[in-house]
């Protein structure tokens, strides 16, 4: 459960970073 939560958090952070880059461009 802990590991799954960590992976989910990382994926969410990655998606947020990608969205930021797209918005910047």
C-alpha cells in the first residue's frame, strides 16, 4: 500500500510537471 501510494504520487507529480511545461509553451 505504501509503495503504491508513492508511485501514484510520483505519477501525479510527473503529470503536473508536463502540464506546466505545456502551459509555459
